[in-house]
C-alpha cells in the first residue's frame, strides 16, 4: 500500500518534467549543484574568523558525518534500486544505479539547514526553502522516490537537533571543539592565513557563555 502511494507520488512529481518543462533547467541545477551552496555558506562563516561561527561549522561537519554513516548503514540494510532501474521515468540527470534509500542530498541539505536554523543565522528560512527545493528536484529529475527524500530529511534534521543538544547540554564537547579550533588557528596564523589579533587564548570564557545560552 505505502509502496504504491510512494510510486504514485513519484510518478506525479516526475511527470511535471513534461507538463512544466520550462522548469527542468532549474531542477537540474537544484538537483546537481545547489547543495554546494551550503558548502560555500559554511566556508564563508568559517573565514569570518569568529569563534561562534567556527563552532557552528564544526558542529555542521560532525552532524553531516554522523548522518552519512547512518545513511550508509540503512542503504545496506534496506537496499532499494533507483526509480529509473525498475520503472520508465523521466530522468533529467545522470546517476549511477546505486542505493536510492535514503537520499544523501536531502540528508545533507536538511542537516545543514537545521544547523543554520538552530544557530539563528540570518536568512535561515531561505536555507530551509533551498533544502526543500533540492529535495523536490531529486524526485523531479527521476533519481529518488519521495520516501527516500523524507527519510533523508528526517535523518538530517534529527542528527542536527541531536548533535546540537548534545553539545549545548554538556561542557566537554564544547571545550574539545574549541580546543581543536584554537589548535588549527595557531597553524593558520603561522601560515599567514589569519590576522594575528584574531588569536584566541581564553577557552573557558567562551565555553561558559555557551553554557549560559544553553540554559536559557
């Protein structure tokens, strides 16, 4: 029953590539290249040289890594072919016939959008909208079922919330993360990639402020 609903929804969205063909170029971009916009955003935040931004970026990397490990496990336990393997579909982009469930693109997009939302970053609503558009585009272009997208989105958002709460509710993760960033910044400064005045030596001060925010 659910499989039939899943395929019916897939077929309806995928057929939009015929009825709304003028959007196909946009959907190709969203499906293939739009996820890199999240990476560009994280790089921009990282090179603001601000500790809160770098903590957020490190949190995002940890979240995505955990999400992809979960996705890899589920992909092997519940292997599912891509829609174009067993059905006649409108396939707008090339893709290897590997595991379809869950969608790594949806997982990555929603995990990063959730991190940006949880850190109250500017334009966070736009990042969530972009994640939704990426998710829809993967079905539109014929490489994922809707249930693949839903699973990826839930895993991504769930990992983001879980990692964020874990870091905010405990002191040690924040200390270790900040220590790693400070160690990196020392080498960054030696290589001339970071202004000298940006050097940080007070770990406890920032950690305590993080803990105070988590208790509000």
